[in-house]
């Protein structure tokens, strides 16, 4: 691809016109947002007046200069071959008079080199430019915003096929049926036709569904979180997102009703074309509601999947359907890619056989979040290695950030790996010669056990092995041969893959602690592991176990109070005395799980031992330890050595220290570094079995580029409030940055 630029890029939608300057080298500049001159915003204007105003907005957005170039992503049904606009219901209503957009723009600004593509095509070009999609066959991208449409590309040929009119994927105007509050509903699309997909599922359609639900179920609406928030003056989009975060059943019912027609389209697409390896959804509605939108689609597809396949391999369908992270399918960048590819083809210099404007994924470099010598993180290009004998090259699909990573960034730990990340799911891109497991083939989705039981040189994202916060990761032969790369029979939906490793830690702990038959489980730590331990207690210890959860922050305590799945008793660590804790835990056999940052582990252990004097107690030190790793409550015991006695699930059963306390009690203490493969697979199965129990723990999802400022901020402060919300688990979806 040519590196000329910067060029002017525009994304014209039914609500806004966004524009900026972009180049492959410098990326995307500051984005300016202008309201679209649409029929909704100017109801008295004629269609000709609206088109004239729109041409003015587009032309004014291209700055003057020598030989300016502009790439335009246009939200309309248009002929992909010529750029002729057939119609745009959000912009022009039911009018279908054609507009030769490139010609009209050239007439107004003849000095500009104009390149026009459909907005979904533009978003798709950026979406498939990510290196991790280089091995896929076909990709479908659907946008759900003020309108609905999709595009499919065959990455093997670069073809975006079109019909006789140069169209593809105008699914928003397919016939659809919908139900609301238990009975059918008919709504009118912006194009003027009753019963289109967009009538129910677009941004305006979702609002129309909400208005209908308020009329049909007035009492439930008034009592719902959504109704209360809107009654207090919140806008619909803000209120809906907040209500879904709060677990409001009426908000979930509304979203499920609106997504049902979309799920029907996706199900049909995969039924007719099984070569679709990924179906992504973007746009203000889908991306704005993020994990809730993805969860709703997955519910539909699990309830009614493909004939036979839905019963025998349900994950085959749901694993292909994802909602894009913000910026992952950027129409502005896609418009720039399309413009530069068109210039290259016109000059006969296209650097890839993948024609029709599809950007070729770079084959020798990828992007990574890298720590510099000062500890700051940067998004940096790196050479992409080829796997040697026994090695695997994988593309992370989702990577989790945990408390250990934050300790490394804050200097509490001195682990050397420049690229962090040991939690997540990856897809195999290439296998080197000599990989014997027949399941480890390109395309297989895997989880990597980050801890080697015997080779200390492999510690993913910690020591010398770079972690998952990058687009490509080389897994060395020693880890592959040991069986640390585990194919997943079923992949947890959405971003839940970020929870596999921490849930495996909880599973390992539960197997050891449950042998004690505790009546009470006492959990220290309000991070991901602490919450997972509480949520699995009755599943893995027995229905009669009682849970007590000690939080280190008021923010964490408040977050747990709002969560649907929470402990029986929730306490704050500040001011908590041994006497008060003893009153809470009682006299039943006690299991203690300490999942705190290293500096807090010993104080929590000592508080638990003081509170549990005379109580039959077993303790698991999940969190790390500071130096010296000793406590006056357990004289003569090297707790770090005790914790290191169990590594990567070995030995079995785990080593448990039977210790005497300074007060004369007997206590059992164990710890562990890493888990076994079976724990990872059991954790993945649990997340697939009951995803809604765990979904809200993934509170934030970002791209690689988006992870950099968030992690740098977390490294510089103890505050875990990100974007106005408490951070529990940060999931990173690697993608190619601009």
C-alpha cells in the first residue's frame, strides 16, 4: 500500500459526519464531528435541499492544499462500482432518486481526488486489516446504528461480491417479524415500509420498541430501572446502558426483542455460507451496548441455532459472532485504506493480489503493548516471527489484565517481560514442524497455561516470554511439548475468555480447600479472583457453604453490593478488627482464600488467624508475598517456600503445610503458583455453562491502542475507577491499530 498522505477521510452517517486527516504512518488525526443534515434534523427541507447541504458539509471538510485526496465512507445503499447513491433512509427518508456522489463532489471541488465507498465497506476494510484475521476465509461485518447493513469479504481473493446494482448486504430492509411483551408488533422502517429488520433493530427502531413497551407494560416500565432513569431525565441510550449494567430484566427484555431480527439474519448467513469464519457487529447501537448486545445475540443463537449443528456443536456458531470493541472497525480509517488502495490500483502499483480495495494484512510486523525502560507502555511495531521446530504462532483473541500485571507496572514485582498478559484465548496462526498434537492446527482456538511445571524460563508475560498484549505471540517448543497449549472444546462467549485463567486459579483452590469441608469460606480481595471465589463457592464447596467477602476499598464494597451474585456477608478491610471478624465467621470449619496484592497478603493472613483462634482452619495463599515472607503468627515458617511447593498443578494432591500458630492452634496452609491444564479446561467449561453468572465481571473492554492510556494511568495510581466505573476485569481485544 502506498504511504502517501495525509489524506482527508470522512464518515457520513445518518446522525453525524465525522472527518479527520489520516495516513498509514501517522495514523488518525483529531476527529471533528458535525451533525448530519438529515430529514430528521431538518423535517421541512426537501430532499434536494438536504443533498445540497450534505455536499457542502463534505466539501468543506476537505482542507485546501496541493492535489488533495479524500476518502469518503458513506452511509447509504450505493453502487460499489461507481459510488452512485441509491438511497439512505436515515438521511433522505423514503426517497430513492439516485445521486452520482463522486460526480457531484468533483463538480464542487474539482481539484480533490475523491474516493467513495459504502460505510460498511469502509468499516470492513479496517476490520480485516488486523493481522489476526489474515488466516480467515470469509468475514462478515454488520453495522447496527441509525441504519443496518452488512458486507462480506472473501479474504482469499479480496472480493466483496455485489449484485447487478453493485449492492450487497442491505439486510436492514429485509422483511422481519418481532415480538414485544409476549405479542407480535409491527413497526415502520425509516424507509416507509412496515416490518423491516431496521424498523425494530436500528437505533431509531430500538427507541420505537421502547416506546411501544412503555405503552404495553406501563406498570412494569415505571417500576424498572430503565423507566426510573428515563423518568429522572436520562437520555434513552444512557438509561438503557445503565439499566443493563444494573441487571434490569425489562431492559434485557427490550434488547432481546430488538436483537431477535439481527440474530435471524446472522443465523441465516452462516447457514447459507459455512465458510464465514467471523461475523462482527459494529455501529453505535452494537458497540455502545457492547457485552450486553453480544450476550443478547448469543442467547438467541443458543436458544435457536442451526439445525443439528446447534445441538451438536453450539459454540461453532456463537464463537463466530462478536461485537467490535470501540475503534476496531473504524470507517474513517477504512475510507483512507480504500482511497490509497484505489490510487495504487489506478497506478498499477497495488502491493497485494487482494483487489477490490481490501487492504492486505502485513505479514512481517505486528503491534504490541511494550514497556520501555522507564516502565511506561507504548504501542509499538515488532517483527513477527515464524514458528520454528515444535513452536506455535498464535493470535490472541482476548487478553485479560490482572492484579499481577498491575503490580509489575507499579514496580511491586520485578518481572522482566516487556509485553505483559498471561490470561486469555488465542487462535493458532501457524505451527512449526514437529508439533505432534493433531489438534494444534491453524484456526484452532486455545488457552495457554502461563506456568511451566519444570522449565522456569517459560512464564508467559512475566519472565523472558512475552505475553498476550500483542497481535502475535510465539509459544516456544518447551511449552508446546509440555502440553501447555490447550485446544478449547468450547470457547466462552464474548470477552469471557479473559476469565479462564483466574477462574482456573479459583478451581485449583476450591479442590484443595473443599477437602476440608468448610462451613464458611472467607475471601480476602475484591479483584477478579475474589469475586470468582464467591460466585463459585456453592457450586464447588457445596450448597450449604456460607461466604464472607472482605473488600479493600469502599468502591469495591459498593460494586459488590450492586452485583447480582454476591457474598452472604460483605465487609470493608478498613477498620476491620479480629474481634469483629470472629463474630462474623463463627465456629464452623473455616476455609480462607487470600487473593490480594502482595503487600496485603501477610496482614490479611494475620487478621484471619487472629479471628479464627480455636477454629478449624485451612488457608490458601493465592496472592503473592513481599519480603521477608514470614509472620510472627507462624514462627519459623517460610511462606514463600510453602507457596512455591505447588507449581502448575503439581504435585497431586497439592502440598499442604500443617503448622502451629504462636497461640498454640493448628492450621493448614498452602499456596500455589499456576494451575494445571485440567483446571483451565474446567474453568472454560464453567464459563460456557453459565456465562451470565460471570459476564458482569468483565467491566471494561479496550483495543490494544486503548489499553495503553488505561494501563499507564492504573500504573500511576491506586485508583480503579476507569471511565467513571469500577474496574474489575479489563479485557483487551488485540487489533491492528491505525
